[in-house]
């Protein structure tokens, strides 16, 4: 029953109702959502959006959601250069603002940084101050990517200076360096650390409160499938999608 | 008067299209170049740093490839040994492997937790990733096949009877390799070296994966280009690409005149 | 010790081909290994130089075993006292003529200056004193051949091997170079083995001929013996003789199918009969008088041969005859024409097989 309810909710949203949930809605055959919806999404959304996309496809038979996950800044550049995207979900407002064709972005989730360390935290890292040691290898995201910008804000707030060995192009790359054991720690989103819980431990630190990322999503002006794009953006607001995001470690906006 | 050769149309048309196909993206780059801000971009210290690092690492990678690749090519060309076909196939692996996967593979072998890397780390406290040496290793890994393949081709094309003649004059196989074979295939080695260097210079995927990305240490020109583009500065990326292009074309042209023309 | 500088039994098996020849060469002697293409001459040369290992037999030079499979002895080419002049010389293209000649001495531990002095001396000996700085591609064919010879001789090899040393030269250069090569071979104190398919080279340059066919020695001896008494068709053709094998009974030798040739020599048992094409006379009708050997034959082929014509005739025995163009016109020669062949007994030579 829940499935049907969620599908209905999507349809209601699509029709512009704005309500996130409507258990009373009557069954409808189709709201005209068909074809392929192309979603460009920040790398940190990889796991949750993949799940949400599958759900969306189930609710809307005949619809396919294809994702392109990468660093938000790379995606923004691609979209500005004419990449055929219908929806853009960024890990920071800055990258959304860079996309000229985004139509009224809305924030759908928040994320915050943790310190990802090897399983069992062998170096005993407890906070940002523990990352300044010269014998410690730290990977950060490049400043242009949201996780890099957030890391910068957080370290400033903590009043520490971290000298990383590498500036990775997206949060997943930074995390994989921890997974592989090439670095001892990395500042990544809580969601990413959670997705990789089998390989890494997450160390929370207070300064991350100062650097919380808003995740905006928007339909793009040039969308080839505007109806599908609207439907997908609306679906992100449903309880079911929110549940997936929360499960992944995102906070509600 | 030189006799004019008529080029058959079925050859001329695809040849011209092929050329256009290669040149058009270059024209695209030039069209987007912000010529007015070019000088100040050039003066940026990061650019000089990345360029210097690129030149250094690709040259070192080429030397590394020469040291290991020429003997390997010689083995493949001159020595019958079991599994030679397999070895030859293995050498082409970096050619078909996506460079990023090559980088991961290097991490798994030479990284801090890698097969050999962990041993290096434990015994010498030394690890390759995130070092300039790591960049050289990543570039050499990707570029080595180019050298081996062209040098092996040159060796196979060379007349082995010269080596026999050297033997009858008292040269051991090693002396005959250094004094006869090497000079004979020098043009092939030079061509292979240039190819290898060019490939190392443009290397991106394996480098960023294995060696990481840090200005002045592991950020070569292709990485700088990528990072600049990532940060939304497309014009900056175009400028950096052009600089890389101009420098490499100049060097290749100079080498071509010096080495790659047969008398 | 045998008194021979080179004492060899060369056995090399490769696929279906088997080489098995015995060779003995004395100091100062030049032996020509003569044979048709594919006879195994080059294989023999490579086996001597150490470029192809023996599968059986032995090779002893100057009392040292260089290759003896049974004893598991094998000396690599670079340690053999053997020099080689290759067919197309194989001068190292990146080295000057002088450095090519100095290459051998340098490899034998001679310092650069001494090696260059040796090279200059040898270049002077072969008449190329002022060509030392030239690269091989700047030398003519004859000059390159002389540099190759100097390069091989600069090491004073106990055995000098020459593989078709004149084959790559044009006719005129060949004549000059052959004469000069002869001088150097005569002056060379060691043994020399010349591999060739050109009988003229062999006759001019060698003291002794060893004729190889299909991996075996078919005949061996000095030039006079071999030209006078060939023992195979190949040798006969080589020296330009008609040759038949048969059974001798006094002054007649019965060759093919009861056909007998009369000769002035006396032979018994297995025997050869040989006579030159110039000894064959052709007649339109059955000739009368002295010639003892006459038979009817059919003309199959006419070819120019120097100033004369060489015709081939089928009959009880196949024969080649040399006739003048005038005689040819008189006989109205054309393939298929029936003619009478006459050979004087006094012009034939018979000898036991």
C-alpha cells in the first residue's frame, strides 16, 4: 500500500499541489511521466539517489532514470557546456548558482563532515586537531568541490591548519584513499563514511556544525524531459525518498 | 620539374577528413582562448610549477622506460622463451586498461597497503603515492608499452646478421648489443622514446589516482587543467591546455628534426 | 696432430636437410666449397664460424676443439680464431671504414689508438688508405668488399671464411677485385675457405676444390683433376663437359640402354666418359669415315654461348654441342630437326668411377 501511496504522491506533486503526502488521493493511471530522466548528481548522492531512482522507476512504469555522479563543480561545468541533463542535484549552493539554467532550486538535504579513518581508528584520531601531525597523511577535497570548501570552513572554525598530501576531485576519491589505506584520514561527508562503513570509521567533530552543506536540486531549463524532471524533483520531497536520504545519513533541510 | 603524383580520391577524401577530425578540436580550443588575459595567466606561478613538474616527470618517466623497455623489447625480439606471446600480450595491457584502473592497480601493488608497497613502507618507511616519484611511476606504467612496441618493431626490422658479423669479430652478445644493435635501431628507439614522452606528458588518470593531486608535488599540467576546469574556470583550463600543447609541439618538432629523420 | 690447420667433420641436421662433409685445410691453403644453391655451402660456413652449432662430427682449428657435440665442447663465435667476409659484407653502417676494421682488434682488448693504427695499415694494404673516414654507404661495392676483407684479416684469423665474396659485384669490378682477392689470399698465412657457386672464382682463387651437392661432398681435388674428370652432372656442367656413367670394357663404355661410346682410354668396370661440347660435330646426313661414335639425334634447344651457339640434342644419350653460327646456318638448325652426331674417340676421356 505504501508503494502506491508514494506513487500517488508523486503524481499529486507533479500536478503542482505541493503537498508532500496525500493518502487520500485516488488511483490514477498515468500522470504522463514517461521516457528517460537524466539526473546529474553530486558524488555524495551516489548510493541514496540510486535507490531513490529505482523506487521512482517502480512508481512510474516506463520511466528510466539515468544518473551521472561526479564532483558538483565538474557537473556544473558540463551542464553549462550543454550536457543533456534534466535535473541537477548539487552538494553546495555555490555550484548550483554556477549553473545558469537551473530553475528555482530547492534545498532537499543537508550533510556534514566527519573524519573518515581506517577501521578501528588505528591512529586514535579524535578531532581536527589530530590531523595536523606531520607523520599523518590526510586527503582533502579540492577547494572547488563542496566537500573541499566545507573542509576549509571547518578547519578555519577550528583554528587548525591541515597540510594534505592530495587534493581530490570529489568526495568519493578522497574516501577511497582512506579505504585503500593510502592516507590515514580524510574529511568526507557523514553519508559517504556511512556508505563505506564496512571499510572506514567516522569520527565526528564539533566544528562540522559550522560547515553544513545544503544540497539544492533543480529542474534545468533545457530539460529534454521536463515532465519527468519535475516528477523526479517532486519525488525527492516524498517521505519515502526522505527516508532513504535519512538512512544514508543526510539531515532534513 | 618534379613529377606530380595524382592522389586517388578514395584516399584523398578520408585522409582530409581524418586531418580535419584531428585539427577541429584544436581549433575549438583556440577559438575559446582568452588571448587578452593570456600573458597574466602565463605569469601565474602555479602554471610554471605544473609545467616544470610535467616536463620533469615525463622526462624521468621516459628515461625509466628506456632503461627497462629497451632490454624488454630486445628479449621479445631476439630471445625465444616459453610464454613469449603471453608476455607480449601483457605488455599491451596498460594500453587497453583505463588509466584510472591502472592507477588503482598501481595502488594495490605499490601503495602503502599494496603487495610490494607495504613491504617498502614497513622496511624503509617509503611510499610512492603522493610523491613526485609516484607521478613518474604512474606515467612510466602507462607509457612503457609505447616504447616497447616501437623498439621491438625496430629490432625485428634490423638485420640480425650484423650481430653475427660482430660475433665473428670477437664481440660478445652484450658488446654486440651496445656497439652494433643499439646504433642500428637508434632511430626506432628515438621514435619510441618520443612517443613514450608524449604519452607520459599527457598522462592524467593513472597519475591522479596513484599519485594524487597536490600543486608542486604531484599536480602535473593535465591535473592542473582538470582542476581548473573543475573549479568552473573553463578559460583557465583552455589556457593551460594551450601552454601544454605549445611546449610539447615545440619540443617534438625540435626532436623530429634532430632525431626522427633518416638521412 | 694431423698437420692440418683445420680438421672438420661438419654434421648439421635441419628439418629434412642433412649436411655431412669432411674438410681438411692446411696452413696457407685456400679451399673452395663449390656447389649449387641449397647444397649446404652456407650452412657449412656458418657451422665453421660458430653461427650454427654442429649436431654431430667435430671442428678442430689449430689443435683446439671448437665444436664437438659428443664431448659437449662448443666455443662461441666471438672466441674462435675465425674471420668471415660475408656475402653482402655487413659493414656496420654507423661506423666509418676505419672503425669497421678496428672493431675486431678493439674487441680483443687492443686500445683505441693501436686498433686504429692496425686498421689504417690494413686499409692501406687493400688500397683504401684515404677512405678510412668514409661511411659504408659512401663506398662503392668493390671498396666495401675490400673493407670487409680488411676487417676480417685485421684479426689474423687462423681460418678465413669468404661467403660468395664477389657475387654482389658487377662484372668489371669483379674481375679487378678477384685478382686483388687472390693476392691477399696468397699472402694470408692461415687457412681460407671460399664458398661460391661460381666455378671461375673457385678456379682462380682456390688451391683445391671441394664440391658439395645435397649436403655431401661429391668430388674433391685440384682444379685440373676436376675439370678433366668430373664425377657428377653438376660438376660436368660447371666445367662445361658432357658426362656419362656406365660400364667400361676396354675401349668401350656402355652407357644407357646398351648404347656404347668408344674411347681411346682403357677402362674396366664402373666408369665415366666425358668430352667437351666443342668435340661434338653435327651432320645433316650420316657421316662416313673415321669418327667411331655416331648416332642420330633430335635438336631440342639452341642458345648463344660466347661467340658460338650451344645446341642440345636428345637421342640415345643427351648431348650438348658447340657450333659456329656459320655451321648453324648451313645446317638450318631449328628445334625438332633430325641430325647426326659424331664424336671422335680421341676427344673423349674415360676414367673409373
